[in-house]
C-alpha cells in the first residue's frame, strides 16, 4: 500500500454556532491522508492511475463553502465526498482544523478527524 498526504489546505469558511461566525467567517486548515495503490502510476507516470491532488482540493473547497454549525459535519461531508469520488481508497483520514476559535480563553486551534 501507498500513502498520499495533502497537508495544509488553507480555506476560509463561515462555520460555527455563533451568528458572528456566519457573518465574518474564519480560517480553516484541512489535512487529508489517503492509502491506495499507486504502483501503476509510479510505473507509467500517468495521473489517471493515482489520486489527483487538485480534485481532492476542489472537493475540500466545495464542502467548505457549505455553512455548518459544527466542523464535525464539514469533516464528515469532505470524508464522504472523497470516498464517493475515489472508491479505490483503502484508508482515508480527513482532519479539519479551525484556527483561533471563539472561546472563553486563548486557544490556537481546534480539530476534528475522521479516519477509517
């Protein structure tokens, strides 16, 4: 098996339970780790035989554009969309990080992760 990791997909979104978050939004980072078999792509140098990184980015961007109160829901949508687009994935891990969440304290970030 082989692993492809795309780290630091920086996107802006309007997720959160507070009204202000729906209006002003915030910064998010998405990390995606995929286990697959890219042997044929490595031999043939053919993009069609592996996972297209740009397609992964576009899926993340599309799902981040849909407002949710919880980043847990955003993470689940991205995970499901990637599973649907790339059924050949053996394992998939999606991590969504919200930077500087509005909390009653100094918190750098919060993250949720779905992996299988």
